């Protein structure tokens, strides 16, 4: 059998058996199916991880917004306190 022509018929039964045993155990169709399934599972896993991190960051964003609001209110209270003690003005 010519090694450069895989379509050529084998010369003997022993060579045919050797060619049969040398073939890949998994067909190309199964390799493609496994590749697509593994890619699909990988994408689903990455999507689930991203959804989890987005929810965690959303909670942190709410915390930072509340912290900013409290900081703003504290600055406003200090400004009123300063005006009250320095200038004797009303708090209203």
C-alpha cells in the first residue's frame, strides 16, 4: 500500500488489518460534536460566572451609592454647624 495514497486498496489482509487498527478510535463526527458541546458548556459556565460577578458588583455599587449619600449629608450638616457657630445663623 502506498503511504501517500490513503484511498488505495491494501495489498493483503494483514495490511488491511493494520490500517484498520491504526485508524483513530473517535470519528471526526464525534470529535466535532464533542468540540461543540465542550464549547457550549464553557460558554454557559462563563455566562453563569459573569452573572454572579455582576450581581456581586451590583451590591457593591448600591453600598457605594449609600456611602456617597451619607458622606454628602455629613458635609451638609458640618456646613450648617459651621455657619451656626461662626455666624449665629438659623439652621433652616
